């Protein structure tokens, strides 16, 4: 943003950073692990101490994202995904990653490089009812902000590497650790995707031989501080991440093709066949790829569907100067519901509130006439899970398991139930193809019953 003067008040950073952080919390969510978050906050505080006087109060959170990544928002908001903990092998490595992000915030890089929203593109609806639907969708999604994470220039990345590495060293951490983490991350991504440096941390943090060489050269000239780490040992770090959820988290609900299942909230619902699905912390749904139909589902306060429905219909009537074509009570699979329909030419805005299992489901759907049946079928599929369906929900967790002398990776994986392919197991554990040693502790991934 060329219009932004270097001397502009940091209040601007705090404002847009808080909006962006709120958006991350509502779309990605916070990973439910108090001990992991306590560790992250302690590590972050250790780094921030070395910055000296700061205009920002830094906040460090573990976002519930599978991709290994970390990112900084303006104003001192720093997120580390749960996925980055699976890749990092030590506190030192995480210090290098976090130091990089702290510098982005400290140097106000994000303010100068804002880009598009991180929300799925579900609010761009054509037609006369677009404004009404967008407002209702915004309520289900908790009125999302348009702010998002930044895409940094190479100059910004180089500065974050240089100053972040120095910051980690000053805080007492190994300045070469960032390089080790990036190398492992690169190999892990390549083993997982078959392509080099695709997505995740590399989307905004491209790894190159030149970059690695610069970090190594810089690290050799740095003197480490004498502060003690947050955790007493590398073993303590590994113990902390034992049981970490990798991949999709059932706590946020899961899509299996077009069927959404949420074990914690005890329900399932089918989206229209062939539509693109999406899932955030506050809502899930689907949309037709040509933009002619969308369905958004979330939870609402209250227990009375009719009261909620008539209140919303009245608000729309006042704001949009439109009267509902229908506003009536009905049942969805035996559960009380209230339905409101607004129509303009061939566009239909459907809203439905359903009270089921002590929860109020709020749905907003829009579509041309030909998609009305698809929306109706989807809404009619909402129901509680059976005992068998709940028991069938699985979660994939990271586990730490000791190898036996002379085992191959394949034999080790078969014995331990490791679901990762050999190449990925080797990359994640820095293996060189040699037979495993007795007692050698390795990271594995295992599918377990979700509770």
C-alpha cells in the first residue's frame, strides 16, 4: 500500500489485526489443547521480550488447521497451525518459525501487503436477493471481516529471515533451527504431494538454496543468549505433541463427499449432489459451481424456531422492502421448524430454523427455481446420528513410538499401525534409509476412534 506512510499510527495495525484475528478464529478456530497453547504463548513471550519496547500486545494462538504453517497479522496477532507442531522437531525450530512471524508483525509488513479474504467465496450471489442473502449468510458466519493474511514481498521475507533468526538466537535458541525445520518441511511436503514446496508455509515462505545459505551464513555470526527454554528437553516437546490431531479434525465436523457429520453436536446432513462444499468453525454448506444456488448452515441462539423466523422476516421486510411469500411452521424429520420464503423473479431465498437435540439450526439458501428441490431434499436430510454412526467416526493422531533394532520403516509401520507412506515417515523423522535402532522414537500417524 503505497499510500501508507511509515509514520502512520500503529492504531491502524491494531484495528485491522483484531478484525483479521477474529476472522481466523471464526473460520479456522482454535485447537483445543490448553497445554500446547500455553507452551506457544510462553515461547512467543520469550521472543517478544527481546524486541524491547513495543507498541503491540502480542497474542499467540494455535489455529485448528492441518497445513503446517504460521502467520502473523498486523498488530501483534500470531498464529501457529497445529500442523506446524507435527513437522517441527524441537522448541528451537518453532522459535525460528515464530521469530520470523514476529518480525513480520513488528516491521508492519502485513499492513503493507493485505490481500483478499480467507473466507470461502460464498457471499457473491447474483440477482436481486443477493444483498438479503449476504446479510443472512453474514449472520450465520458471524459477520465476517474482509481482512486477511498478507502476501509478503521477497524483501519482507528476507528481512523476516534475518531479523527473526537473530531474535531467536538472542532469546537463547539455536539460530540454525529454522533452516532444519524448513528443510524437513520441504521434504515432508514433497513426500506428501509429490511436488516440491506446494502450499502451506511455502505459499508465502518459498524455500530456496540461496535462502538456506543465507540463514546458515547469518547463524554462524550470531551469539546465542543464555535464557533457558520453555520446556526442559526435546523429549518434553515430543510428549507435548503426542496425540496431536493431524488431517481433518472431527471436532469441527467432517465432510464425506456431500454428507456432513458432526459427532460432538450429534447430527448429519446431506448437501446437494455435485455442489462444492465448505466448512468453517461457525458454519458449513455448499454452493453450485455456476453460482446459481447456495446453502449455508449454522447454529443460532434460542429454542423457538417460529420466534426466530418471524423476527428475521420482519427485519428483512423493513430493510429490503420485501414481503415474504411464505412464513409458516412445519416439521423436519419430526422436529419443530419454521420456514420463510422470499421470491424475486426466479430467485428464491429460503430460510429455515429447526430445533433439534437442544440446538437451533439456522439455514439460509438461495437458488433459481430449478434448484428448489435440491435445497428441499438437503434440508430434509438433517437428523441426529445413530449410535453406530457416532462410533464409526475416526480421528487421525500423531503418536510417538519406539522402533526395534534392525526394523525397516515398512516393518515398523506395519507393527505400529502407522498409516503414513514410507517416504513421508522418513521425511518427517529425518531418516536416511538405514535400519532403525532399538528404542529410536519416531513420529507416526494412526487412525483412532474419536471421543
